[in-house]
């Protein structure tokens, strides 16, 4: 509930007492959107990981102030690539005052985040037992208390159906009750320069103003060939001498024989009978053709997962080389820049850890489009105003 007490002055300020979940918040809102000294939005990124969402926003022209995540190992990558400060914190215990302290008030403020999507993934079925679903609500609560000019969240489309849509509806209702207009879309990532077939839920909200329609991207797409064909060839189990992240998992003898019989875009049905796994010979296994498979050069890649470096985990075989894609190739297919830094110098590469970072990342190209949209909208609301 919001109780408004207005007083007349040149800025048409209003003081609002909001009752939210039993707590009282005193806020100063405005009848119209604010104008700013600077138009480069300032960003605080929750659940930031290694900084993919932040990096896309930075490439668009935003200034990254801070990122929060429970994984302290993400600190180096986040700060080295994005320039903001990384805080090892559990977002569920984060205070709104900590977030607010980062914003200068001289530029549009953006609270961005991607709450862990595993609870809503189609690969996970025991939703009710995973406590992480509540982090979506926590993100909305923090946004309502901080009152940034813009809020953006990215997640899996299944969130729209989770608990019959109740979690997503509540997320939107909390923002709307705090004075935000909210838009959302299911983004086809390949339409935003991401060489990957991936669908993501994008939510954008603006305080005290209506938002224009969200961008839909272009009709063209970037292919696997355009993205990774320029990287030097490596063998399974080997790494490039020039880039430790350009490293491929080793293959067992039988999987090496299997990939040699695999065709780009094909399935394990292309193999000789003797190479087929027992699970694929059973009726239940015949409906899973997209594992132990190669990508196609002239199509976008399949969705990158946290195990995208493993040949047997999906269509993650290199189109022509007898190996799974490398960590660097997976990062590029997530639209990270080819020189994105994940580890400090001389640090040992962990396939599992970096694979998780890459698979969980927001595609950078999609994040950049979100940033461009916010900057364009923030610039339009400042046109013709005096500071």
C-alpha cells in the first residue's frame, strides 16, 4: 500500500510512505521522471557471477559500479573486465541501503540481476524443494526499496509458468506497487548477435514512466563458423599455447571413435551399432538424439549449459575437429569477447568451474541490447530539459 503526501514546489516532489511486507519505507518520488547531469546509467548487478550481464551493459555505455555474488571466485573476472567492485555476499541477506549507497544520483540508476535459474529450468523437476526460487522475490523487494530508475532481470522462460505463474506475477506486482511500469519478452538470443539458439526471459521496468516496446533484434543470425572458426585447432585433452582457456576435455577411446563417426547436425544414430550406448538401444533412449553430437558450422550453436565442454552432454562436439568445444569456444558462443579474462595469471583452469560460469552467464550480446535500450530511453527523457 502507498500513502502519498504531496507538497507544491517546482519539482512536484511527493513523499511516499510505503507499507511493504510489514515494513515502512519513506521515499521521495516524483510525478515525472528525473533529469540527470550524466546520461550514462550507473549499474549495480545482483547475482553477477563473472560479469556477463554487467559486461554487456558496459559495452552499451553503462558504468558498472558494483556486483554481488556468493561465489568469491568470480571476483577477479568481474572486476578485471568491468571495473566495478565485487562483493562476496548472499543476496538473500543484502540490505537495500548497501545497494543505494553506490548510486551517485547524478545519472540514471539501474538495478540488474539474474536470479539463479536452476529452480525454473526444464531440466529440473523438483521445483518445490529448491529454496532458490525465493531469490526472484528478494530481487523484487530490493528493487522496491532501492527505487532505482530502471530494473532489469533476465531468467529462463519457464519462470512464467512456475507455480502457474505465481512467482512471476508477484515479482511484477511488487514492482508495479512501487511505481514501476513493467515490460517483459522472451528473447531469441540469436537475434541479438549471440551465435546460439537460446531463449531467455527479459524483464525491464522503469520508475514513474511508461516504457516503449522492447527490442526484438534483427532477423539475421551469427553462425558457429563466424564465431569460432578462427581459433587454432587443438586435440581432445589439449590446450592452446596462446590461450589456456582454449582447452578441450579429453575423450575416452570409445568416445573418440564415436565422434569420428559423428556428422555435423547428426545424431548417435549415425554410428555403427557396436558404438551405440546401451541406454540408446532401449526404447526410452531413442528420444534423445541431441547428445554425443556435433554442431553445424552454418547454424547458431545449441544452448550452452554448465556442462557444455563435454561431448556426451549435448550437441557440443566441434563441427570438424574430433573433440568437444573448448571453454573459450563456449564463452564466445555465449557472446563473451574473445579476450574476456576469467582467471588471474598462472591460475589453473578448472573445466567444471569455468564451464559453470559460462553456462550460467547471461549472453553478453543480449545484455548489450538491454543496455542500449535503457540508454536510449534515459536519453529521450532528458531531451529539452534544463539541469
